[in-house]
C-alpha cells in the first residue's frame, strides 16, 4: 500500500514540474511569440492589410508577352539619348528599386531635382512622383525618357523610330499588341513598362502575420509594431502599403528643413497646382522595404533610418522619441522588407 501511494505521489510531482517548466516564460526561445500581444494582433489586422499579388489596371491587362516586352524596355539603355540610362539605372531591382543616391544622374551627368523613389509596389500608390503629378505607372513610365535631365530623348516620335529599327522590338511589340496595325507606339511602350512594374510586389513576413500567422513576428518585432502605432505613425502609414495612399504636408509641427538640413526648400505639390495649401505637401511614401531604400525623404537629405524616424516623429506628430523607441520602431520596419521575384530581375 505504501509503495502504491509513493508511486502515485511521484507521478503527480513529475507531471506538475513538467507542466510548470512548459509554461515558464524563461523557457521560451528568444524569437518565439507568446500570447502577450493578442489585442495587438487583432488591432493590427484592422489597421493594415496584406499586399495583393499584382497591381491590376483593368485598362492595361497583363499578358506574358506584354510583361516580357515591358521587362526588356525597363532594362534597355537604348531608351536614353546616348544609350547610357535605363529605367533600372535609377530604379535598380537588385537594390530594392532605388540607386541609394540622394539625387540620380541623368544622360548628360546632371542631377535630378528629387530623390528617385523605389519602383517596388509603386503601382499600388494613389499617384506617381513625389508631387503626384501622374495618376499611374503607365503615365509615369513615359516621363523620364523624355525628360532632358534624365534620359533626354528628344520626342516620342524619335523613340518610336529608334525602336522600329530594332528587330527584337519589332517581334516583341507585335506579340504584346497583336491587334494593333502599328504596335510600336509610345503609348504601347508606356503600357508595357507599366504592366511590368505592376508585377513588382514584395510581400514580407509582415504579410504572413497580417494574414493570421501570429508566429510570423517575434515578441520584439511586435513590441516595435506597438510602439509604431502608439507613436502616431499610423496617421499616414497604414493599409497594405503603410503609406502611399495620401498626400501630407511635410512639417506639421516644425519646418522640415530645420531638421533635415536640406540645401533647397522644396515647395512640393505647390509647384504643380500653385495652390497655397499645397506648399510643402508630398505624397506619403510607402514604408515597404524602407530599411533598404535610403537615403530618405524627397531630397535624400537623411542617410540614417534612425534619424529619419526621429525627424518624422518631430515634424509630423510633435514627439521627441527616445532612442529605445526609435530602435523598437526600426525593428518593426525591418519586417516590411520583401524581395523582387528573380524572374523579374535582369
């Protein structure tokens, strides 16, 4: 009888100890999420969304042939006056759709007036360029080719004539636009580049998290997300892109140039609309791949992501973030880094 009681007691103590070790937070691996952030998980799925697979334009439906043409054009330096520049020169797909310069050099060696933003996910934005002067990537694609500081081609007709003399493009345009009698047109060029850019969508582990996988982010990354939300960043940076869907004045609480030390004060959207209320207004950039796309802001005036976070907090929400808060936010922002499909690279 005593032996039986001793055995039962021993088994009880064994399972009690095993259960307590199982539930001991100290036994969790460093990156394994706990249920601490259950409310945050639910809140995040209201504030944010997953990226779609592609950015669809019903007036420019993708076909394999059109995408192939767009890819060829995107990487072709023959679209510039002296065969020195391609779309990829300033929007390099191997470096997250940017060239990591404050300003980009054009055909003649001159610098552009604004930082070249990433082309990744840009087809999902409400408009194109920092001042939103073009409605979509199709319209945007034709601009740099004719810009005298950028690719410096003299006219649309000149581009059409040059492409018509290249056998490769005779075939590619004919396949991409089989119903057109004369398929090599500047408008079709814009459509092809646009449809290619609409494939440049870069989901990350943040999308897995928003889709319902609570373990996709560690507790440390969730803490950064919580700090991001509580600091007021979501006022402009929410949705699937965490930005890219609105215009905002840069410098709501203080003049931006006092912190960015910009050499030129850019009037932003005002230069397009001439409306007083549009002074210093810019399209809010998406935060997707933000750790890889510096230097930051419309003039590439800030090299450090830490500094960019601090400046945004000060100018846009009137807060002085601690070093700890900045580090936490940066940890979260790093979860937004995806990758370009290899098939779309050159």
